[in-house]
């Protein structure tokens, strides 16, 4: 937080429109290789990239103000999610894994259509308890109990193959809409 002279460090982005890159000579760290001449490092000025005004405002704002706003958005989202998942954020985490799996399938289908595929077959991807344990780092028995609760609410269903899938009560648009304050409201200037 404070520099060498107890001066507050300014975490804001420099106001200059020019970005300067200075290369690093790795020989300085590893020592010169015998018989190999070191290359000189050259400084270059990168051209500014066009950006919307709000992006520039966003990047120049005080970091502490940004984290205060984003942290407020995060806490309000988590409070709402706790209410939707019976006060249990582990259920949300497990449901998130299923939502991301569904989203990956939808993205794959959209990419195939964009590449000119006439017929796109979307296969549902199931997940077993052990995989959910590995992904979330939630203990296996806890995952089993949480899946039972999510299944009872229709958010997850167990297939004939023994794998778990997103359930009929799942609405991917509504799910990610609940997280939208983290994507826009929490970061807009």
C-alpha cells in the first residue's frame, strides 16, 4: 500500500495514451552463454488501440473503488444465490458445473453451424459424482447429498446411465441472469 517513503501508491492507470514495452535480456538473469553474443534490447512504442470511452474510464478508475463496487455486487449476488439454493452455496457450485457443461454443448453446436454444418447433433454430457468431486473439491458424500437435494428440486436429474445431467427445472438464461451484476453492474464506471 505504501512506497519506500511511506507515500501512498497510486494504482490508477497512467493517463498517457502510449503504451511502452521494454524487452528483457534474460542473459542478465542466467548469465551469458559462452560463445554466444547477447542481443541488444530495443524499446518500442505500441500504437493505442481503439476502445469505447467507458473502457478507458473503467481502466483509469481507482482500484479500491472498483473492488468496493465489485465486492458489493458479488456479495449481493451471493446473498440472492443462498436464498435460491436453500442457504447452500455448494449446491450452487454443483449446479454451476452443470450449467457450464450445457453452455459448452450449446457453444459447440453454434460453432458447428457457423462453420456450415447442415445437421448438428447436440449430445447431453453427463457427469458422475467422482468427477464433480474432482472439479469442485467438495467431498464425495457431500456431493451425493447435494445432488439428491438438486434432483428433488428438478435442477439435476440422474440418467439411466447413472450420470447426472441438468434437470428439467433448469433455465440457463435465468441462471446466468442471476450472475449478471458481476459482469456489468459491478464493473461499469
